[in-house]
């Protein structure tokens, strides 16, 4: 552990459970005065829960919080704000119809002779923004301003409240490089003025550019507290993922012959703010893994290939033909299927039966004059229950009663019954037990071998990615930075590509660090 010399904030032994399931276990966070402190971790690591406990949105089950030398237990967020804590969320909680100045002083408008002193509001707002090097017409409605100005308005609000600690949750996610550079200048000014900043980001280059120390969380626990200087990126990624640097190579299947035809070809794809320049190919009967840290653009790339997100630039080929996918129906018509990471929200329909869920895509084909052939539905469902080993009471059992692994099998069966050629899998084993994970992965391998199914699989668990894949493409900040084949597919090489943008684990840990992150 590496604690600051003069702490402003100390959170120790923090526990929190939801419905008996631990979200935080003896977690801690210590932030020094006038320090820029990085807080990172994969999805579900506990970062948001820890912040919500600090700011009074959640009550902790155990632990202590000392802020500015006093023990605190904020019951509501407004109490935290009054004490000098200000949080700027990724989705800005401002009022777009009101002016920039009104947003900065919202709820704290100064008065003169019983009336709001609007001149003081505008003059003071302009002064604060000018201190950030920004010349803004503070009388403009916030909605007419760009994202960077809105972000600076939120920061100006925090400064006007005389915040001692500002928490920034993914503040650069919607900013371009110039805007990020401006934001970093503001953060450095806050630090120079003695204001502490907790900086939550998934972009590693940004952490090294602007942060003094770092706290890494994993599975609800604090697993590392270090100075940023001297903390190699590869070590940081290993701490986030829970891996040793000398990891063993996984066992993989042989994969298809290199002469097999291409089913998917993505070239220099750009989509939204996350996918900047991504390229990947998948041949018939091939399983290609898509690696990368949270926020690298993995899911967004799959969504673009499925027609769920717009493509801004680049090309997508399906079975050798250049295609334009305006919606998922276009992809489905070309034999492409997508299993979302969020099985419960975007996959199953909980109140329907196994049969109804499994035959959902097929229903139009099984209907005559608007009436679905229930007998045919039962036959198909029984066939896939048997083929995929779905453990259930029968086709009409509600899907919500099945385990996570069996629900995932039903979703796989849904697409297999539709006769798809390319399967996009986003975290297919998340939320299911170890035995079911192995079963799902073996099932996917078997489908690739026996039916020539092509698979693009996204997995955060490196063992799964290495063991399941014939090739692995690694994304970093929206760019494809490495493609691994054969014996080069191992956990060390994947982690090195995530950290350094190259599969060479011996590459300098700090190589390529710039003041502004890539993309």
C-alpha cells in the first residue's frame, strides 16, 4: 500500500452488499490534498458503488470514511456537496434549457434586495470559465454548447461550490483530442489551487498523463494502490484482470484451414466515439477472439457489424460482399446473429416460455395467415433441448426459472434454429457458473467444427479468450493494435497488447504515453 502523505479522504474497510451479494469487501480509497488520483477497474469492480457510498447515494454496511480530518457519514448527496465533495458524472446532470451561468449557480443563486442577482451570476460564471482559459457566452442555453463546454460548465459549478474534492467519472468519453487537452489543463489548475481530483477512466494513457497516484479495484476489493510513476502499464493491466505476468498458454483447437472462405471482413471501421479504426476478419468455421479492456470498443464493434450502431467510415463485408447495415434486420437477413452481454435485458423475455424464446426469430416462418404453428415450435424446441443439453422441465417452462447457463443455451438455440452463418458473442459466459462456462465454450467449438459456424467472441476472461480462439484481435482505445495467431496466442501477449499497443511483452511500459490519449 502506498498512502498519500497528507490525506484529504480516507475510506477504509468499506463493505456493501445488495440482496446478500457482496458488491464491496473491505475496500479502501485514500486521496491526498491537491492530488489527482486515478480510480480504475473492470466493469463490476465496485468503482461506482464506492463513489456512491462516498457521496451519500448509498449507505455502507461497514467501514469508516474520514474527509478533511473529520469522520463523515453522508446520508444524501446534498450533504456531501455542502461538505466540499462534487461529482461530475459521465452523463452530465445539468439543465440543458437553462443558460451556462444558470447551471453553474443552479440552486445557489445569489440575491440582492430579495431578488436573484443575475449580473453577479453571469460575471462570476464568466470569471471562473476564463480561469480555465475559456471564453464563453454564459447567457447561452447550455444545449446550444458543445460537449466540452458542457463538461467545463459542470466543473465550473464544482469550483463555484468551493469543492475540496472533485470526482470525474469518465470525463473524456465524449471529447476529442483538443478538448481532452483543455480538460487536462483545467485538472492541473485545480491541483495547483489545492483541489483534489478523483479521475475515473478506462484510457490508460490518460491516467499516466494527468494522475499522481492510482487505486485499482477488482471484484469489489482494492487490489493495488501505487504511485503512477513507476507503475508499468502491463503490471496495471495484470492487477485489473487478476493475472500474473507469467501466465500459461491455454489449450486451443486446431481451427479451420487457411483456405476457408471469409465470412466477415471489417476494414478500418469507425463507429460512434468508441470505434476509431478497427479491422478484423473471420473465416468459415473459425473462432476469432476480440480482446481489449473495458471501453476499448469491443462491444461497439460487434454492434456495428450487427447493424445496431451506425457505421461512420470503413467497410463491412459479409461472405465476400460489401454491405450497408442500417438495422439488425439487415444483418439477420445475411445470416448474422448477436448475443448481447446483457442476457436478461437484451436477450431473454423472462415471462415467456423456453419454446417462445427459442422460436422468437423463427416465428414469422412458422406462421400461416398470422397463426403460429405450435406443433412445429414444439418439435424445434425439443430438438434443440436435446442437441444443446438444455436442462429444463420441458418446452413450456418459463425461461426465467432456468439457470444462467441454460438461458444462454436457449439464446444460442434461437439463432442456430434460424440457420445463421456468423455468431457475434459478447461475454457469453458472464454470470454463469464454472461448469456451465466450460460447457458453453465446448458447445461453441463443436458448432464451429461440425457446422462450419463462424464466431466472433468477446471475452474479458483471458483464459477463455485464449482457449476458445483460433485467432485473437486486440482493440485498444478503438484501434486494432494486434492480431495473434498460433503459438503467439497466450495471455501474456494479449495483456501486452492491451497495455502497450503491441503484443511484445518486453516493450517499454511507458512507450507511447502522450499527454492526450489515443482517440
